[in-house]
C-alpha cells in the first residue's frame, strides 16, 4: 500500500508539532509505525491523502456512533454555521441539549456543558471537592480521565502507597491527595477507604474502563463502590466520556442500574465536534457559580456547532436505538478475530461490554491494568501494521477500544475477518 504523501506530511508535521501530532496516540509510537494522514470519511470508511481506503474501527476514538458524515449531523451543523459559529451568550439549543441529557442519563438533574471530556472530569472533581469540603480523590489504575494534573497518577505497590505523578511537569503537591487502586479489586478499594476515608471527596471511575483495553467490571464491583461511597459521605463520579450513549441511551449507569452522584460525558454527545458535559444531583450542581462558590467558565462552552451536532446525534439514537445490532456485530467481530488468531496458533482474547470491545494478544482474561500490561505488545504491533496494509484502520494501541458505528454492517465485518485471517496466517508463519 503506497503512503508516500502521508510519509512526506509526517516529516513536515514533525518540524512544527511536538512529535508530529496534537495528541500522543496519533503518533503510532506504540505500534512502531507511521500514521496515515486522513483526508476524508464516509460511513464506516476513511480515505488517506494517498487515496487509500480503510475500514474504520477508531471512529475518531468513539464519537462517531452514526458514522462519518451522517446526513442529519452534517445538516444540523450546516444550518447553524449559516447563522454564526459562536456568540458567548445563551442560546436555545444549549437548553435543548441539556434537557435531552437530563432526560436520558439517570444521575443528571442538572447539567453544565463544556468543551471536552477532560474539562468535564476536571470541573466535576473541583465541584466534588467544593461540595464536600474534602480534598482527596480516588481513581483506579489504568483508567484515564483526561490530562488534568490531579488525575495523572499511577499507583505504587498498594493502595496506601504514596502517589507518583504519571507525567513530567506535574508537581507532587498536585497529586498528593490522589490515590489509585486496582480496578476490580474490592478489598484494595475498601482498605483504601478505611485508611483515607475522612480525606476523600470523590471516587472517580470509568464504569467500563476503555483506556487499558475494555475491562468489564466484575459482578458486584460497581455496586460495592456505590455502597461504600454512600455510607461514608464520599461522592461517586462516573466518567462516561466513552460509555455515555455508547452502552445505551442511559450509558453504563443505566445498563448496570447504579446511580452515581455526578457524571462526566463527552465524545458522542458532541456528534464529532468538541463538547463535554458534567452533571448530577441538583443540590451538588447548585454549588457552581453563579449560584455557588465553585468557579468554572469557558468561552466556547455550549458552542452552537457542537451543540447542534450533539442534539442531532442523541436524537437519532433515541429515535432508532442501534445498540442491540451493534452488540451483535461487535460479537461477530470479536469472536471472529479471536477464533482466527487462535486457529493460527496465536494467543488471543477479545473482551467486550455492550458496544465497546478490544482485542488482546493474551490467553488470560484481563481484569485490571496489570493484566493489560501483560498482553503481548510486540505481537499487537505486527498485527496493527499488517491490518493497516490490508486496509483496516485500528486503534494504534492495545490499550484502546474498537468502536463500531451504525454504518458498519455484516458484510464489513466479514471483509475485516477475511483480511485478519490472512494477517494472522502470515504472522504465525513468518513472524511479520
């Protein structure tokens, strides 16, 4: 597959952008490759600047559940664009989207729109601290909640270990009240709360982690988190930036029947444009300025273009929920990849929750971050490069989720599996 123009653009980008990219995973460092430069998308396909076409399982990292250039979304954004791009003033559409989110997401009685998932989680944490009067934050190993300083933390050998910053440039004082504990480990979580409970304002959790690969919660784990936080006056914040409107109209909290105190949303609710939101119980949300003393603001919060795309996307999902069909297609893809890899003699395991799935080169079930790190990264790199050359655009990291859209169909899945069978056969026979 010829990607000459992409390689030239890659060289040019590296001269002016750090690492050649504006978000690190786009660099393909994890798979020891060079990224194709995408020119356009349509449905479940993307085309690079060299004219190569790929079946897309990245879907802009999750927002495009309706596929690229969905007519309803494009028409909605175009209609707004003809009236203006931003006003820095209230618009009717902001309230319309707010009403949609409050209607569908069980925990939300009140909601505030922001511009990204990172901004949503960062703001929700500040609100939780302001509401409780405590400073401590608990997160789970391998769960990514955006790049705010207080969230870039790795756990040590146990839940009571001193926090270690997961990024250069994060002062120790910014993360000294953030503790991380293994996902799916009930005892470690309870031990941490027993040791630090009086200091903890909030527990932030991806109910279904999607940034160490997809790791479903063990039965009872989320229920335990809800029970323990409620009994101690600690707020529970669900980061549903990925899972919101991906696992159903009500997200993971509706799927599992658990209502957190606060929820952060992003990705799908912007329909492919930059948008985030956070919300929860009214008594908590009323601590935000201008009603309360917790300050958060944004020039482009509730941007008309993003709001219009979000309303179109959420409305389309509500009018014709695609979740059962997408889950079925996801199972066909995941089970098909796993069978063909195993038949070729390769260790492989697919994991899924609803319409979220990922593919590990591992024989063991992955239940936490340590298990994810134990999967074969070198084998994944070979697989990724070979699939790209076959015209299949996959997340360039074994730690990322695959995403399907309503534009994917059985023929697309079958075509992907035929390509994967060739790839697994070559890897097994040649190592390449």
